[in-house]
């Protein structure tokens, strides 16, 4: 878990945190086998009471995500920066989608929408033989001439990693020439089995080349919040404590990134996303990371606000705000969702939060799919053990599965728990859920919807409207032919192929 | 009296088809995107041997931010990791194919490769041949992203299926059976509806059609009958020509090349007569179909005229089209010849191979007997926006038939934007067509509803 900002390439998650992408069992077992509750167990696999975390790996896999997609989604969303995809043209195929999400986020944050700017070096066969660095130089010049950005990010690709392009030699030259940070982000897809390594790659690069070292001033009322492209719910919430918010990375400016070192503390709504940033800012820049469960439901949000208040000496304001929010929100939550059964499928840190919120809403939840599992986070403080918090506060989860968003497993996963609705993130799975007749609530657009006290109300409303949409899903399911073999659809164990392989 | 629009000879983008420079605002996928050409065939599933994000990126860009067409994602992938880079991925691919046979049900599997196996030199052919020997319906195509875009990948995948799967099937010619090679599935936002309309037209004059891709095709059975067709019809400015030549060589099958996909009655009538003559169909049957279609078509156009003739002043008169060669040519012809609009700027972004460009230019020079248009080739969105901003649209608000990337420029120019190509981010497209008789009516509806919205 060492953080080393001197090297250009960040260690991937499986090396730093022991991240796995295949597991199936009870939440309590997973917690017991992970780093927060058992030490030195991550590197080897076996059975036994003291917990060895065993990864399930099967022969059949469907297209997953890569680290570079995450880097694209973050770097091209920095408002005054340009992203260069140093790659063949396919790596930037998602650019239009990233742009749609960027434009929507600028609108959510009250800004005039513009386009996210990305340039592909468009490497071809010839470049694979002779190297692509000259095209990279051309693209950086193009970025400067066309857009006068305040920073340029370079996302590397599998192809440039294999042919061994010396990206840094070009970025160093150009940085000197243009006087702005030209930031290589090493995120070759093949180098990590899980896309969340992309968060670490972009954060590492920002910490190395953009965050101000030894800042001349500190901003004692400023809190860094690591977000995706959701609404800014944090500014109004933390204003009650007299705090200002520095939202990064999506739709931030380069200056927002530079001043990360000046803030009083850092926090997030998703510790999978924020693990590296928070720990590195604490270790290398002296900005403390908030040590509490994430802000979902009453329990999490209370604890999160109190932890922030403690670090910033605002305990009285915090207690007043907590009391007033309880008084405002509690009466609105009648037990309308009791007896409804939910399922959560998303990245791990986010899933922990959403499950907490659902259980406070009275939803029955005995299964969840998490797209990966980090046995520990970079900052190994027990207060940040989100899985432990979840179990201690709300009880066990009978079927907790870890799998990298594999469509073929979704039938068997859902059949096992038979939910009324599924809260889900990331493309591909929610249409399939709906073809299976399960109402799907995708949290794609506004990732901040379930966060905080208001999140309970908003999430509840969304669930009610999605349950009404069931008519569509049920009709669809009755008219769907799936391309899977009958024998697989009848398989009760979603991990049967992996278990056979052991 | 005809009008030849005057155009400021503004800066043309540098054309270096052999050296493609960096690209801002990508408008297509890489060769691996041709996984969707396989997926476009009924009950065919691509198996992708590539890095972990490659397949999902191509899939989402083609099926989602492109008219939100959808496509039921199921593609297996090796999600190649460090191990496959260092030690090679052939074993992993074999393992994936073997397990796929137990999970997925398909008439044909098409293995497509990404940059990783193509760079480290996996012998994919040998892996796949082992399965072919076991009579598993499976072929492979090398589609590493550095080899080109999804247009190139499409021809590679198509020819792989022909050579490795169709093979030496019966060559007994069936008169009146035609293989259709036209729009690129998924890349063209409206491919499903368009291919269905083209099939309807060709059947209308008495042909039987192997559409090969999409819901109006019966799938693999059609592919197996490719060698029996009387001829191949390449209905596009350039895509499909390589395949048609390949078939000519392989099966001695002739082909007819019609560069402009017909939109509206003038074009469609000419197209059907041309095909009818090539296929040696009795003229009477062709004419009868055209007459019946025109009767319906003009019935609707009569209604449209009430609006079109009365609202002249508020309506745009100069237009630009930005997109893939097939649609830029087809739509320009329709707007000029049928609606009498003035072509102000035509930009082709799908990077047609150098050898086809002069022929494409010639098509635009002769867009109608009295109108000529220029055409620019560039794949770079920044240059597209620059060209649009430099264009003389006269004193009226311009009409832009372009993509989601032109939203900002359209706002700046106070233009009316109709998204007709990838990425179409503000469109939801199910069965809509823009071609033939029926598609033309839909396109008119779309254009003028957009105009009236303001």
C-alpha cells in the first residue's frame, strides 16, 4: 500500500490492495477474509478459518471495461484541459458518450455546456513498426494551437505499451515548450484486471504534475470532494457547516486540481474511487482524509458529517444541521418500501453506500453484485472499512457476489434472489435485467442521487417510479429470446464455470 | 432554369489519405468495431480476442451514442492481460472458445482480434482451424485497431465469413437472386430501417434479396446462398466494392455498382430501372411497381406542398451534410434534386480509400444535370467545424444534416441540426428509414419538424 509519487506509473490495484474480481459468499465471510479483519491473507488462497481470500476465475468471460476508459471519463472532463488518446482510433470510440455525460454534468452544475475535448493520435500499422511518438508530438501541438488548454493529459494504450513508446520524452519537451502541465497517464488496459485502476492512474498523474507542492496558503474552510459527474449536492450541504467544496475531477478546472493540497480535508461518496487520492494527499501533502463510513442513509451521513466537523472544528454547526435534517427528512419516509425486494449491482464502494440507503428505506436486500473487491483501501484506517460498517450497522448479506459485470451471470444471480428491482451502474447489464423482467434503476446520469439525507427521499421516489415501469419490463421479458444455451440458463450457480475450474 | 450555387473557395483540409494525422471528435470505431458486423447477422456472435475495454468501447459507441439503436450485448472476450501480452494469448483464446460453446447458442461464431494479439503475434488462425476441424461453425478475422477503422474491418469480417464458412457451396445460379452490399451495419444509424426498405424495393421489381445483415435477413442461410446469386449489388459509394470484386474473382459473379443510395422518387425510379435492366427483368413489371409507388409517394408530397410552398420564407435554403460517404452523397442528391435546396458544404468523414475519392468527387460534380457540388474529405472534427463556420449559407438559417458533434457549431450558426450519422447522440432510432420512397417521406418529416421547432 505504499504510495510513491516519484515513479511515473502507479502500481495497479491488485498489487497495492489485493483487488479481486471473482468471489461468491456471505458478506461476513468476505469481510472476515479481507484485510481489515485478517492480516497478511491477501497473497495466497486456501481454505480455513483465518481467512484466505480466494479469487474465483472461470474460463468464460465477456468484454469488460479498462483503466483507460476511466481515465478518458475523468481527464476529458477537466474543463480547461485536453485529453490526448495515444492509441489507434478505437480507444477513443467512446468519446461521444463521454461528451454526452460531460455536457449533462455541466448543465447539472449550472454551467453553459461545451464539448469535452479529446484528440486521438490515430496510430496505424506504420506507427506500430516505427513508433508513435512523433504523432504524439503532433497531437500535443495541435491541442495547444487549437485550444490553448491549461493542461494536456495523455492516456496511453495497450498498443503504445506493447511497442514501448517513450511518451515521457515527448511530454517533457512539450511541457518546456508550452509552459503548462503535459501529463502522461499510464493506463494500458492489459496491465490491470480491473478498470478501477484507471482512477489510481489519473489521480497519480494529477498528484505528480498538477497539485501544488508546498502551497503558499492553506484554505481552512475548503473540503476536497472526489466525485463523478453528479449534481453538486455537497456545496449546499456543507455550507451548513460554513465550508466550501472543491469538487474534483469531473468538471473541475486545472486550478481546482492544483489547489487540492490547500484544503482542510478530503472525502468522497465512493471509496473505491477516492482511495488513492485521499491517502496520497494525506501522506504526501498533509491534507487529512475523512475517516468515516461514506455519506448514505442516516447512520453514514451522520458519521460522515461529524468526522468532517471534527477535522474542521465545526462540531456545533454540524450537530445543528444533523438535527434539522433528521427533523425534515424522517417524516417524509413512511415505510412504503417495506416488503419490496431490491438488488444492487455496481462498483464496490458505491454499492456499500447504496445498500445502506436501501436498507434504511426498509427494502429487503439479500443479494448484491459488486464489480470488484478491494480487501483494503490505501488508507487502512478501520473507520473507512465500508463493508465492515455495512455489516455492523445493517446485518449480513446472504449472497454477495464479486464479478466484473458479466452479462452471462446476471440471470443466475437474479434468479437466486428474485428481486423486484435492481439498482445498477454501468452499461450493458441493466438492459439485460429488463429483458429478464426485472425493473432496473440505472444510476448512470446523476451518481449523487442516493447520497446524503435527501438521497433517501430521492432514491425512494426513483424506486417507486421504476416499479411502475415493471409493465414494460414484464412485457419485454415475455417476448425475449436470449442467445444463451438452455443448460446455462438453468444453471443455479452463477459461478459454476469458475468452480469447475478450481 | 437551374442554379449553380456559388461557393467561396475556402480552405480545403489537407488530404493525406496515406498519412492519417491525429483525429479530434472520432466519428467511427476501429477495425475491431466490425464485431458489430458479425453481430448484425441473425444468430451470429462475435468472440473478441482483445484487451479488456476494447469490445465494450466499440459496442457502446456504435449501438448507444449512435441513435441508441441497442444490440443485446453478449460478446465473449479474452480481456487480454499482462499474461497474454508476455506469453501470448492463443491458449487463452482456445479456452474461451471452448467455454463459449457451452454457454452461448449461435449459428456461427466470428473471432475478431484487437491490437494485443495482432501485435504479439498470436496464431489465431491455428486456434480457430482446430475448432473448424471439429465442425464448429467458427471463422476468424484479424481486426487489430491499428489496421484501420470499422469500415476496413467490415470487409475483412465479411470476406472471412465468405472464405472460411460459405466456401465452395453450390454455385448453381439462381436467377433473380441478388446479394446486397450497402450501408455499414450499426455505423449507419438507420441501417436496419434502410436495408428493410431497400429490400422491399428490390422485391417490388421481382428480385429476391440476400440482405445478409439485420432484421430483414434470415441470417446464415442467406450467407450460404451467396454463391448462387445472379449478381452482387454494391449500393454505396465505395464500401462493399472490395467484397464484390472478391466474389467476382471467387465465384465468377458479376456485380452492379450504384454509388448513390436512392432517396425520393426521382432517384429511386432511376435506381430500380438500372437494376432491372442489369438483372434483365421485364420492363413492364418494373414500371408497374414504380408507378404504384409514385402514386402513393406523390399523394403525400401533395400534402407536404401545402406547407412547403406557403412557408418558404421561414425555411432554410442552403444546407450542409457531414457524415459517411454513403449518406452525404445520397442525402445531397435528394435535397438538391427533389426539394430544390442549395448545397453549401459537403464533408465526408469515413476516410474512403484514396483510389475511390476521384469517383466520389465526380458524383458530387454531377449531383444534378444543372447543379454541381464540392466535397471535402476529413476525419477530424475540428476541421469539420472550421469548414462549417467558413461556409456561406446566405442570409438564412442553415440546415445541417450532420452528427451530434455539430451541436455546438449548429448553435453558433443558428442552424437547424438533423442528426443523420455517427455519433447521433440526440436521436432514438428504432425502425426509421431515410431511403427509398418511404424513407424520403420520413426524412422530410424529420427535417421540417426540426425546422418548425426553431
